[in-house]
């Protein structure tokens, strides 16, 4: 039988992860299956354990369960430990191994696919949940001029500032008068067609606005384009983080460019 993998989320019907991982499987001749599983908001751990006990080999984790997955894992990678959030699980002889590939996926998409250097740039990261936590260390590894975390509840941003070195925290209102080269939306506002309360004038010349959401033009993307930024969605990040997860599970580095191109088409 094919080895089974899945993505867990709520909502999850929109996920392109099954298409991506099966494209990787065909590309590298891997015998595996991949499905999307809607986990109850109060039943994530039980759903994952049931999948593992029924023969599942690994799983991806999406909104809103990345911090639940961190607590569920019995062993963690260094990057998952620092992020306190997990998006990739591997089931191994009764152990649940937790990792976080979001950050490396984001950086690879911005640096390699979008050809946007992160070094010496002023970066603004919107949101302070699991999606944001998972990308902070990889962003800092690119040696930006600054990294600022802004959140509607500023106390959550302050908590991240205390957890990580060399970052700043801010409310949205306190961003007035500042400019950034890269603004990354790591909130879930795109799911409800809302957007963070950003002030005008936030974008420096040549700035990139990056929304981790994909599959639709969000209000954040429309706002950013209107205010002079180049705009990108999170499809490339999704494919790149999936490729890292695929390597963790299968020991194979798949080619991402053909999959991104196919999904864009």
C-alpha cells in the first residue's frame, strides 16, 4: 500500500497541499498518497493520533493548529523549538517528530523565486501567531537592517520581542511615520477579507508586500498595490515549505519551479 500523508486544518478544503505533494511524488517516483483532513477546532490532537495509528506516516499542519502541533509533538527540531510552532509532523515508531518549514519556505520564495534580497532591508511582519513565529529566525538569518513585529494585540508582539533577539514590537497605530522595504502579512485576515489597520505611507520605494495567503487577492494586497508596493501572495512559500517537508519525510529534494508554474497556470 502507498504510504499515507495528509494536511490538517480548519478550514482546509481550499488547501493546495494535496496537489503539490502528489506532483512531487510523481516527479520523484515516490509511492505515497496525500489527503486533506478537516480537524475539529477542539479535536486536533485526537485527529492526528487517529491518522498516525491508522498508518499515517506524516502530516502538514495549517491554520489554526500550528501551536497545537507544537504541544502534540514528542520530539522537536531546533527551528520548531525556537518558533514554538509546528507545521510538519513525522510519525516514527510511536514518536511524533515536529518541525517547522514555514520560515525556510518563505525565505526561499522571496530570495530565490522573487529575486528580492533580504539583507539590510527594513522588514515589517504583521501578526504574532504561529505563522509569524515560524518565520522570525529564518528572516533574521538573512541579516536584515531591522525586523519589526506588529499585531492588533500589542502584548502578543511584545511577547515575541522578549522571546527572540534583535526584533522590535509595535501596535499598528505606532507604525505611522515609518517605512519598510518588505511587509509580510502573517495574519489570517485574508480568510475574512479584512486587513491589518496599516497607516498610509508605510512602504519605502521599491518595497515588496507579501501576503502568506494564496488563491485570492486579499484586501492587504489591494491596499499595498494602491500604495506603490510590488505585491506577491504566498503560493511560492506554500510550495517551498512543502518541498522541505517532503525532504523530511522522503529524503528527496523535489523541484519547485515546475509546480509553482503549474499552480499559477
